[in-house]
């Protein structure tokens, strides 16, 4: 017997609870545990509301919020891929695509299509909304690491040059915020939270 629309929606909502058990490499600013992906998604959604004025272009904020809240749902199946893990990045796109197929596929076609389209748009970063949402996604780990005095940067021996290389795409969606982050990173180096380069002593 085919599930009703409401039954499918409830099943999807229950599935999302798994996101609370997917842990990231970043540490909470006010606690000594790793952040989970549900917390991360909520945080960047709130950030988008507060920082929307710094978008490089006019944006549909409601669309940005939807992207922020659903962009990492795929981690239920694919797990969180540490941005500096080059080996894990090799199959990241395929793992996440399969996860998107399954998880969004729990819904009826209209909602499945809407959410999957938003997820694809976020991944491609071709619209102002996607570029700004992606900038929020890149901004929050810098705050976590700075306010935990190096946090996962130190734990994984991540250097300033690697942080800049991986996060400079922020400039596509929020140039002012990227310029601010660069100052934050320089201050992190000055305070010993972040090593300048791999060869630095």
C-alpha cells in the first residue's frame, strides 16, 4: 500500500533526526565537543538572516534559508567530509549525489523536486543565493576555529595558506565578509591559533 503524502512527509522529518548524530571536525565555541551537522545548518541559516546585507548581489533570503537548512542533509548517508581531507574529497560528489537521490526521494515528487533543485543549485554556486549561502557555509568554521583558539586547525595541522585556498570562494558571494575573514585569519596567526605555512617553524 502506497504511503500518503503526510506519511511520506513524516517519514522524511523523522529521517532528518539522523543529522543530529553526524559530527563535524569543528568544536563548539562554548563547549568542548564537536558540532553536529544539524547545529551547523541552523547556525548558517541564522547567519544568513543577520548578514544578508553583505551579499554581493540582491538575494531572495527565503531561498537562501532553504538552501542553508537542506544543503547538508546528504550527510545522513555520506557523512561529513572534512574540507581539508583530499582523499575523502575524491568520491565526495558521488557519495552525496547518491544520498540526495535517496533522502529527497522519500518525499512526493513536488517537494522532492523543489528540495533537490535547491540542493543542486547550492552545489553549483551559479546564482547569487547559492553563492551567498556557500559564503555562510565557509564563514562559520572560521569563527569556530578562531574562538576555540585554533580548534581543529591545530588538531589537524591546518595552515593559513590552506585555509585561504579552501575558503576564498566566499569572495564570490560576500566580498566584504571575505575581506573581514582574511583579517581574522591574520589575527589568528598573530595569536598563535594558526600556523602561517606548512614550512613555518
